[in-house]
C-alpha cells in the first residue's frame, strides 16, 4: 500500500457499515411494499454498477416480505452510458449491460435503484434510457445515499441515508460483490475514489 492509498484510507470516514446497509435495504423494501400495496407489478432496475447489486439485494428482501419464491421478483439492469449528457466531456466508457425481465416494463411500476444520488444527471439519463425500452405505469427511485447538490429537479422516493456533503467531499459506496466489503465512506475530494452522480 503506497502513501497515497494509506492517506486515502485514513482521510475517509465510514458513515455506513454492513449492518447499517442491510437494515436500510430492509426498510426500503418495506416502504416499497407499503407504497405499492404489495409488489406484484414492481420491477427493480439497477443502474450499473453498484445499483445493480443493490437492486438484487432489494429483490431478495421483497421476496422475503411478500412470500415470493427466490428469483420470482423481476430485477434487471439499465445501462445509461449512451444517454449521459457528459459523453463528449469525459473519456469513453465501456458499455454495461441492460437486462430487462422477461415480462418487460410496460404498465409496471419500475423502481430505479442506484447507490448515490448527487446532481441528478445519472437519473435523467436513466429516464431517457427507460423511455426507449417501454412505457412503465410509473417510475420511482431508490438510492442508498442522497448527498444533495442537485442540478436537476429530481428526488428519490426511497432514501437509505440523507448525507449532507460539501462539493469538496466524495461519497464512496463499497459493496461486497464489487469491493469485498459493505460500507459507505465520506472523504475529502482527492483522497477517496470518485463517487456517483
């Protein structure tokens, strides 16, 4: 581990750990069931990368709450790469996968799932991508962390943790599936990996 990595590790502080994330996802799943009056027409679509893992975890909790068999909850992923408004400003990105459950999204309640809500531009891109796939009955948004600083009139319907931040800070979500551990780290810009939008 070099000095920069050591500094990054010491400069970032944990605001959520694995038990907190598990508790938050269970609460969000209960809120979805309550607002949707069940989960029969709910489809979860995660925004790559960590949003997809969160969507799968939410699907498992929804199955437990509603008594569905494992694998019955429709869950997929929605790649927004080509819909981003910063394509010309940033280096080329690898395309992720869009996977829509077999019954599609038409007439369904689609819950978009992402790790961090920041400017709102990622979600705007997701709404554009969704419009090219089908016509849901309604679209809602679930995020693990809302860090504020919105640039567009977008808000989350389900929030794990509201985390007031300055623009000089970064929020890094780590999930076991990608990073080997579950945590949310808050650090100074330049000392922690870049966060989502």
